C-alpha cells in the first residue's frame, strides 16, 4: 500500500470511528436521539476530516515539514487554533440548526470556547500522530537512500578504477611518457603529474557525494591531455563553460564518465580520430552537461553499467529523475544530461 493510500485509509477510518463514538455518547447522555442527532455527529466527523486534510495540505505545499522545530511548532499552534475555532463554529451552528441537544438559551461564549478547546485537543493529537508517522517514515527512507547512495558511490568507484587503473590505459600512458622523456622532458614530467592527479581523484572521490564542476573539469582536462598524446593528432578537444557555473555541485566522475565513453566508443573507433566538445551550460534551474564526439551512435550504448550508476546517484542526491539524451547529429554523437543546479 502506498503512502497516499494508507493516509486516506487511516484518515477515513479514524474520523468514522470518531463519528461513531459521538453517536454512542449521544445515546448515553441524551434522551431524544433521532436521525438528525446521528447526522450531526457524522457531520462533525466530516468537518474534522476536512480540517485535518487542509492542515496536511498546508504543511506539504508550504514546506512546513522542512522547517526547524521551533518555527514548525509556532505555525502549527496558530493553524490549530484557527482551525479549531472555525471547525467548532461550523459544527455548533449546524447542530443548533438541526437538533435540540444544545440548549441555545444557556449556551454562552464560555461553553463555545470549551468546545473549541476540545476540538483543538483532537486536532493536536491528530497532528502529533501524523508528524510521528511522517518523520519515522522519512527517517527510514533516508536510511535506505543513504545505503543506496553508498552502494552507488562504491560501484562508481569500482567502475572508475576499472576504467582508469587498467593495464591497457597505464601501458599506453607510460609508453607515451617514455617516448617523451628524451624528446620533451618537461612535458613528460607534466604527464606523470596528470596520471598522479587522475588516479588520486579516482581513488579518493568516493569520500565526497558531490564535487564542483570546476574540480571535475580539471580532472577531465588532465585525462584528455593524456589521451591526446596517445592519439597524437587524431584527438582534438575543447571545454566550454561559464564561470558562474563552476561552483555548481555534481556527482564526482560524472563528466569524466561521459568523456570516457566519447573516447572509447567514438574516437578510438575512427582511423583519423575526431573531435570532443564538452560544454557546461544552464537551462532555467537546471545544469546542462553535454559531451559531443565524432562518431556513430551504437545501439544499447545507453544501457551501460556506468551510465546506470550515474543516473542512480543523480536520482538519490537530487531526489529527481535525471534527464538524459543520447542522439546522432550529423557525424557527431551528443550525450546531454540535465540535473538540478546546486551550489
């Protein structure tokens, strides 16, 4: 049973029982209990039902449940007082008009406020039960998501290590550096530094749930510098970003994974190589990551473990489904990913 279904079930059953209790009390304490008295009790239950549902709607739409405890209690106290006065006024008015169980001549403002206080207590009890269930369920959900995130991050780490600390990658990188030692010692030294930074980032990134776009692009640049040496003049790349987006947070290795796919499934398959264009842009409140590469789109390319893992991390971290697009545009394959902007 979903949360929404269970809410409606307990809400309906709970206030129906409240109405039944009202009928039983009326039969015990009043002599002339007719159909109108019974209807008045259930009318009261309906008003209570609608009032508490209105309170729940207000809490959810205005984000009260995300407030600090003091602010939440203050808002609830004011809302419960207003609801109690209005609900009690409606119920008392209906009861006076349809039954004779309220003595109008002896009815005073004091009696009204006593009834209102009683209604306030019912609403307060309902609110307490609702909040206990809500926060307990959210706690369980956060625990599950935390576990899922840890699993996803660990899987991503293994994928990154497999992709980068594999014999083929290291063999090519070290061979290229060896060739550069005599030709260009300074460049060879830079390449060793790039490998060191790349491996360190790959191993240590699991300590952080998110990194900045700037940090991620620094590693991507080092990776592409290494690959450009391996492919010599067959790989050309460009990174376009807006400075205002550099501090935005994304899951680590996200752009790196997209670039690795571009090299593996695009550039490496073409005899004359090609181009890779990386861009970071903004559309409304979303960060847009795009990686385009020369090549042909392969079937089932979007079903890889790495991409599934990346989308799972986005779903958990940002609590939203990632918007992923993989299309062929002329002789270029474009992968586009949109996720909420966070800083």
